[in-house]
C-alpha cells in the first residue's frame, strides 16, 4: 500500500521514499538489533575473561630509539594499546597497528605470550601494511554510517565489504536497502559524509573479539545476509571462530586488522552510492568513499581529483574465501 512521497529523517538525511515491502524485513528495529549485539558482545567478553582463571604474567619487549623497554603484562588480557599507554598517551593515540614478533596485530588484541612489540603509525615506513588496515577500517566505519543514516521504517541490512584494494580508488560497503526508486542526491551524500566525520571526531576505539559461530549467529540473527555468511566464514577460519569488531555501539564482522581508533581518519568524503544491477539481488547498493589519514594534507584541487575518481563505480567483488589468503599476503609484506 502506497502512501505517496514521505520524508524520513535520520542523521540529517531527508529521504523521499515510499512505504517499503517486507523483503528481508527483520523482527527488531535497527536500534534494538544494535543494542542486542552490544549486550551479547559484552557478555561474551566477560565470559571469556572469567574463563582465564589464574592471570599469568608475560614479558613484552619494546624498543624505543636505542633503549629496550621490558614491560610486565597479563597474558590474554593486556594489549599493544595498554603498552602504548604505559609509554605515553600520545603514543597510544597515534599508534595505528602493532607488530608482535613481526606479525600484524591489532592494537586492542590481547597478547598470547612473551613477545617483541613494535608500534606503527600512519606515517610509518611500512606503508602497505598500514594502508590495508586503514582502508579496511574506513569500510567498517562506512557501514556504521549506512546503518545509522536511515530511520527504522527503512528496510536496510548491511551485506559485506571486500578486502582492501587501495588502487581501486575508493573503499566500499555493500548495503541492502529496499528503496526501489531512490536516487541519492549530493545533499544526502554530504549528510552521510558529516556522519562519518562525527564518528571519526569521537576517536572511538575499535575493539576486537573472536566468538564462536553460535554467538555470531545470535548477534546477527536479524540480518539474513550475515547469517548466511557466518557458516562460510567459520569454515575458512583457522580456529572455527568469527572475528568481530566494535566501534562505539556498532558491531560488525571482519577478519581485520583494523587501526586503533576512528580518530586516525582525516579528511573523508562519502563520494557515491551506486545501485548494483547484476541480477543477483535487487536492492543492493554500493556505498563508496575516499579518505586521508589524519595529518596527511592535500590541497583542494588534488583531493578533488581523488573524490572524482571515487565517484566511479568500484567493481571490486566480495570474496569470502580469500580472507586467509589476504592475511598471508599482508603478513608477507611486513617481512
């Protein structure tokens, strides 16, 4: 039943749409689903902490210039971020990802034993490694923007985002939106860019948590696409678990790694939203964006060239079977 052209407001967006059909409609509102995922995330985090039993001390070696610092930390609890805070708040704030025994490691991922630690910023020479994590994080945040930009009466589900490809010209997130006639306007893209800026300015930490498939399925029971993807993700993982990340109240699935916090993103633009019409799924939209790391300055003309390129349809595809291959590739780039 159509009710003409109605305005729906969320996050500053004005979306002229018609009442949606029930395709892929969930039983919970987006706000309720988000709250439930956060509760399950906290419960699983507490459960894992309670099962650790006796806390074991480990030694983490960190080289600062010519000096080597040895820190006594807690196995399976302490993280590179905790070590960075012991050094200084500025180091903790600027560190993007870590190297633990020369392996790429999230700043908020607990240590598993004695190790050597290196901290990497967005300006560190290991550019490829950091760029992959940065690009992936931008896709993650773009998903959070899409999930919060529309009101609850819009039937919307996050689908997926592909492995980072810096040369593609844009980071992306594919989103199912039941808006058959929607043509995104420049003002709507600007409003989404403003939401992205709001999230990055909050300098939100990106927490990492590995969970059993049963927990992941429970978290995303209201998302038909994630529910279908989780068994395949588990099948291709090393430990039969699903890796989740949380930023603020937004929880999503990703192999990682991610950068430490959203504040490491500098200038950013949600550049385009393309409706995908390959016939596999009607209603799938590709959100695209471009961003610079914080502290990287570019003049208006040069950034405009990047924005123009990021408006073109990004044809990169999501390939869940490549998650392990991606991890190997990134690790190899470090050595």
